[in-house]
C-alpha cells in the first residue's frame, strides 16, 4: 500500500509537470508512436482484409500469417530490427515492429466484418443491380464497420503496451519511467509509470468502445431490438 501511495506521489510531484521527464512530454511521445503505427498498420491491413472478405479468397493464408505475427515476441522483434537496421535507424526499426504487431488484429477485424454479413443481404444487393464496388462500399463496409473498429481497438491496445519498450532503445514514451526506475531501483517511479500506461490504455479502450457502438447501422440496431422483443414475447407465451 505504501508503494502505491509513493507511486501516486511520484505521478503528481512537481517534477512530473515540467522538465525533460514531464508526463505530458512522455505521453505525447507514447501517443505519437501509437497513432503512427496503428495508422500505417490500418493502411496496409484494411484493404487486404476487405479484399479477402469480399472475394473469400486467401483467408487461410491471412489467418496463418496473423497467427504467426501474434506469436512474435515484441521485445525480441524490436531488438532484431534495431540490430539489422543499425542504431541510426532505431525509430524506423521500432515503428516497423509496432506496425507488424498491429496488423493481425486489424486484418482479422476487416475480413471478419465482411464475412459476418448474411449472404442473403449480399444476394439482394446484387439482385437490384448493384455493382461489386457498390456492394462493397454501400453494404459490406457499413455493416462490417463495428468488427473493424473492434480490430482497431485490439491493435491499439497491443501497440500501446508494446510502445512501452520503445524507451529501452532510447525513444522515450511512458515506458521511460519504468526503464529508468529499474536502473535506479525507484520502484515508486516504475509503478507510477505502469499506472499511467494502464490509464492511457483504459482511456483509449473506452473511446474505441464508444465508437464501436456508434458505428452500428441504425437498421441493424432496430432489427436486434425487434428480435429481442419477439423473443421475449415467445418466452412469456
């Protein structure tokens, strides 16, 4: 309990408000690597996921690659890329590692969102003369958006946790307090930094949860509510 109180005291101390180790500066560094990495991962994974989900081809390969990427050790991957690319390309090496770790969840969310759509809906769209491009943009993408946001949500949490390791190669972020505290045996600083990372993850998770709920098409929401009411009536009768 005393350690927790000391950690909170470290977080709210005057030294954390300004200087080279200010919380806001470390938070900005952490968010920078997170946002850039997730954005690049999304730019790669979403088109591929939509292609797989729309055509139904390449799913097995995507699942295999996603599973293999999830199994990669984050710390080992960063050190490997830094070793290969050299110390002058540390930031690029770290970003590549974060992107690779973010792709699987986004890819899975993209193609799973399209695969989850009732095929009768797609057949109906074709029946009224919609082109494949119109079906993708006007039917599949809106209906699959909640699962895609879920994939982005998972990827963001994965990257937020992994960006903590960026401090080990001198790139800052909220993990800097953990790395420095470990060297100085400042356990209050280590716990305080861990709390800040956990709070950041919870805030981002909450934001994505709200977005995920908001992007559900109104018709789908109404349909679910109607089904629930009908189910309840059957149960009562």
